[in-house]
């Protein structure tokens, strides 16, 4: 059940291109952006040894979308992937948006479009539009893929972690709490990146064990463990991005980071 897909895998790259090109069916904004782990991998690049495996690619659209639009996006993306050899690709609605699934791919792989609720969009419209304005571009197998910037990846993860902390603070250990408190204050210089290789192995083992426990006990019984894994993998992605930015000589603007955080958390 463990996820195995990274930017090195053809199906992962196909999902990136298909989801991006399917934006053409969106009436308000044709540009889709990759978020989360997929955006982290695109910034690191295909040759990186620090790509954390996953089971999906996640896209956001710039505006809230209705069921008709989401269904059209999923069908268009699935049709592209079928032409690329993934004959069992099928698109449809999901609980929070739309997705492309595959009947014969194991472990399971998904291409997601996550949608905004109207209330959330109205509250965070400036932040969301900013993500699109700051988006980066990557050329993948002849296609053009937009993905949110490293700073926006970090802020998105801070936003998710704050939601967990608001409702289930017991899921946090002292290290996790201190890490995100310092990160919100843009204390990047204190982030230790010396154990990234070892930490990645530990994250992969933690993921495998969490998925095994989910199969045995169910989500509600181990919700704290699931949350702890989510927090750990977000820390790994953030730490990896900070190290990659240092290696590329890309300066982290602390003022901009704090401003984006304020927009996301207000």
C-alpha cells in the first residue's frame, strides 16, 4: 500500500502534464497549478535523490469550480492519459473536487483537482491569487506545468498544520511545535538540513507503518498517528526545499514570507 511514485516515474509526469492541459476546459482560468508534494518535486527536479514518494498529484484552480467544470476537467485529463497508454484512466468527481483513477495501477495513483469552498475563497482570495502570480514553470516531457513557489508550498503546509493544531494539538510533539513556531517567524537559518537522506528513509517507513495500521484499525482509532505522520512529512518537505534553495543560491525573502503567512492564516 505504500506510495512509490515520484517525478522519476512516467505515470507521475503524465499526470502532471494531463492535469495541466485539462485546464483548457475551465471558463475563468485555464492555468492550473500543482501544489504540495508535487510542487516540491518539481522544484527539486527529476535528478534529485530527495524526492519523497506519493500516491497522487494535486492541482488547484484559481477560482471555485462547479461540478460540471470539475467533471469536464477530469474527463479531459483522463482522455490525455489514455492516449499516452494508460488505457484504464477514468475521470470523475471526488469528495473534494475531481480526480483521475486507474483500474490496473498498483499501488493506486490519482490525479486530483481540489476545489475551493466559496467561504474559504472569499476569506483567502488574495493569498490564492498570489500563489498563481508567484507560480513557477517546468517543462515536463514536452508539456508545460505550473507549480506554486517554494515559499507558497511552505505556507500551505503551515496552514494545514495550524488546522491540525487548532483541533488536535495532542498530535504534536515538542520538536514539531518548535519547528513550526520558528518557521512562522521566518527563522530559516535555524533549520537543520544535515540529515535529509536519513530523515527521508524514516518518513517512508513511517508512511508504510501508518498505512498498515489504517488497514488494521481504521482512521478514527489512530487519528493522532496519522496527523503525526502528516506533520513529519511536511517538515521533511519544508526542510528539503530550504536546502534546495540554499544550494541554488535563491534568497528567501523573510518579509515576503511573513506577509504570505499572514494572508494564509488570517
